[in-house]
């Protein structure tokens, strides 16, 4: 798992999870995490047979 870097830039906290990646604001990182969780939940339900494709 990549390290998380936090720096202050123009009085806004930004997060960098990949040393070669882009910085995200905390709001962007939160929205990304929420969308990934939604996908994980969907795939888990699909795997458990709770959803029909």
C-alpha cells in the first residue's frame, strides 16, 4: 500500500497516496474513497449472489 503524504498548499490540505501520483484535496479524496466503497459493496454483493446480472 502506498504511503500517504499530506502537505499544506495555499491553506488547503492535500493528500498524495502515490509518490508518482497527483495531489488531491481532502474533498476529492473523500469522494474518490466513497465511489470506490460503492464499487466494492456492489462487487461483494454480486459475489455473494445477492444481485442478478
